[in-house]
């Protein structure tokens, strides 16, 4: 039986005994129906798994921390145009499994999703939980960074000058650049449009700021496919996938 991995939003220390918060305790005891003596793997994003044993009353006993080496040396950040609920969840889930380093949600001209401040705050919390669940499933011990949602224009205006080893791309079905033609980076930032795609003015603005107009292939990909496909292609070419 696979040992359950659970993310906890609190400090963890080898050898420590403590009571789980109500959320994780409910999941383990009521949903998974685990009993005292069950083995667990807990993590909080510090790069370690903490093997643990479930005790009575929702307490756990931690064993020695184990370093997890599952992060890619190629750091990929997606600047993702807001898309509808399930599609955004798919982007977060699959990109995290593939090795996403950071996610910047962006309001774009053709974004169909319009969120007021209250709804946006709820979505940010939901997206963070999607990232946690994806890390629990895929064995990562560090969570991708989730940045606050903002407009594309404001985000671009605040971007610092690119480092020498950084690659910036904007996905464009009519682009004139292919991934193999670009220099190998250690960090990549990719702009992905929403369901309606990027407006030409947005693509031009990105290009003016040094983003390559990248054509990923001969077919037009949906917004929830484009980001994960790019990550897989980049890590297959320069990273830790496929080898």
C-alpha cells in the first residue's frame, strides 16, 4: 500500500511528536480511514519528507527527515492568462507534476474570467491547495511559488532586466521561433494566453521587452495544454525529462 504524503503548513522537526491540525487529521482519519500505527510522509515545502507514524487522537510521531531531490535545475515560470476553473486547475496540477517553479496568474484582454477582489482571494486559496495536492501526489517536497494575480501590462512593467541565463518566451501560433533554436537557459519565463488567446497587441508588447515569439508546434493548443506541453518540451530538451 502506498504511504500517504500530506502537506502541512507548519514547521516540522525530526523526532517531534505533535497533534495534527483539524484539516489533515480529518483527511487521514475520516477520508482515508487510517488507524494508529499507519505510516505517513509529511512535508512542509522545505525540501524534505518527514516519515511519520500516526498515533491515537490525531497525533503523529516524526522520524528523521529525508532530503527529496526532485526539483529540476531548469526553473520554469508560467505567466498564465486567467482561464475557467477546471482549466486553471489542470494547468496548476499538470505543470506542478512536470516541475513548474512558479505560476503568475495574469488578467489579459481576452480573459473570459473576471474576478472581483473577494472571488480572487478565494481562487488564490483554491489554487494553492491544488499545488499542495499535486505535490502530495507526485512526490515533490517543494511547492511551486504562486504569485498574486495582476494584469499583464502591470506585470511586464515590473519585470527586471533579464539575466544572461534567462530565456523569455511568449507562445504564439504564428511565431517565428522554435524551442530548439534558442540557447539553453537555467531559468525560463513563458507567457501563455487565456481561452481566447493573446491579443496581437499583447504579443507585441511582450516582444518589445525581449520575449521570443515561440511557435511550439504545427497545432494550436488549448490554454490548459500549452503550459504543460512547453514545460515537457523544455525539460525534455534541457532538463530532467526523458533521460
